[in-house]
């Protein structure tokens, strides 16, 4: 039990009160007439600027002391305290508080520690607002909520609060639309998901490792990328999430390069860092793969004239993780080699990758040759890569396309289990 809670309960056991969700403990500008210590539940602290904008200072958990700083300074509350869920608080009259500060050294020390912790928290929030972008601020806030209100589950850490996107927005000074986009991106990266109206996130220490791995790719740091990949595996992080962290790094590199914020040599270094980490993860996926009936066989490769391999390699590894048998023909693969591989291995899916506009023109000849050889009806055709669009995929009558690696794997799964599902 938190020391300030324990000491306060010993001093004033009769002062416990229950507050329903939505209750306001005090308003900004109100005179301080009593203090509060949160025993169980959650309280949001916010303030309204002169321009009418709401700023949130955080969602406080058990052990938090409300009103002491304002009382000791000018006697007026500088913020609003709203109960976010049914909560149990200890209400302390001012005279009782002053007497305890004078007569009880342990309580006085506990109050000073809580005031110092609160000051440090506010300082950290100011630093975050100054140096972190919205998504990083959101991840930091979610990690804080997980530490203060989290429940460990098999899936991850359940944030035991019903918190809206608007409330998250006030925590990180962003609008609801931006928060929705950031949450969607974090879900796609495997950092969080929902259980009913509550959020579940991966452990904050896992998030730190994955962020460091992403940054190692952006920095083009081979040694650090290898180190972080091994560290992630040692901590038991799902290899799929590790792959997503690598892919996120390359996406950031692509964005910065397209904006002219990164030079081509930096892109090459980033790709090298990612390639350094990939074999470590691939080996782990193969070692931990569940041996059951193979979902399907996939032949995958980057078409002739294109030597890009990172996107194709990630898709191949994710397919193996989902128990597909994958035959990776590599890059710069001629139509003849694709045809020969199909004859020899009789795959369920042929997956073609093209990252450049010029190489995308090499897909149509493969399709035509499949038709000429009488093989088109025997194999499902999937296409993807930076140069491919959904319109293009429909134009060549491909059976599957997705813009993301994870989506491509889901598409492959559906293609291989479609007939089975129809027969159920």
C-alpha cells in the first residue's frame, strides 16, 4: 500500500468517502477548503486557458494528493479535478492537515515526496510536449496509464479505465482526429488493441525496446539494430511485433526521403540495418513455429529488373509465422524462373512484388505466360509493392492485393482457406 494512503488511513479512518464517475472534486479558481487522497479509482486533472482551451495534466491513480500545493501557495485551486470512475477518496479538513504536518514527521515526509513526484510529472509532461511528436506523446501517456491503472493479463496490460479519444487528446494536446489516426497506427504496429471499451497495450518496457529498434533502422545503425532485435527476443516479444518495428523504421525513412529530409546514402544505411536484424528474427520464427498442417504453399519473389527485397522478405517471414510453406525466389526473378518454380512445387499462391514503376510492367508478361502454359487456373495470383495499386491489381485480374505486409498475409490466409470455409 502507498505510504501516504497507509498513514492517512491510520490518522483519519472515518474520512473515507465514495465519489461517482463524473463527480467534480473542485473547480479551477475555487478556494481550497479541503484536501483529497485517492485510495482507489482515477481522477483527471485539467485546466482551462484564458483562450478557453482545455489542457490535461494527467489521470492520477491511488496515492495521489489533491489540493495540497494550491493550499500551501495561494489557497486557490489552479486546476479541475474530475472523477473518471467510481472512486474512493479520503477527505481531509484543512485543520487536520495542518496539525498532521506539524505533529507527524512520517506524514509530513510522505506529503513532501508526493508533491515532489507531482512536480516531476508536470516537468516531464512539459518536456514531452516540447520534444516529442503526437504519437510518441500518446505512447508515453498510455505507458503511464498502464503503470498507474494497469492490470496484467495474458494478452498484455489492460488499462482499467474507460477513457475516450477526447480525453486522450487533452492528455497529449492533440485533437480527436489526430488521436484516432495515431491509435489506428499503434494498433497496426501491434502496440495496442481493445477489449470492450478498454485498451490493452504491450508492456511499456517492450514498447521502449521496439522503439529503440525502429530508431536503429532510421539511424542506419547495423550494430544497434542487431542488438535490439536480440534484446527483443530475449524479453519474449512476439517476433511479428519485432518485424512491425523494423517495418515502421523503414516507413519513416521512406517518408523522410520523399520529403527531401533524408539523402539516398542514409536510406541505404537504413536498409542495411534492417537486413542485419532480419535473419535473427527469421531464425526465431522458424524455431518457434507451430508444427501443424501447412495452410498453403506460396512462391514469392521480386520481379525481373527490381532488386528491392525488404518488403518481400517481411511478407515471406510473416507467412512462415502463419504456418505457410514459403519458397522465396529472391529478387530480379525472370518470368521463366517463376514458371519453372510453379511446375516443380505446385503452389497455392504466386506472390509477385514490384517496388518501381518500370518493374511493375514485368508482371503482365508473367500473367500472360501463366495463361499460355495453362497454369493460371492452378494458382492464386497475389501482387504487391510500392508500384502496385488496387486498380492495377484488378486490371490484371489478380486474386489478391494489399498495401501492407500484414494485410497481404491475411489475404493469403483467406485465399487458402476460402474453399474450406465454404464447405463448413
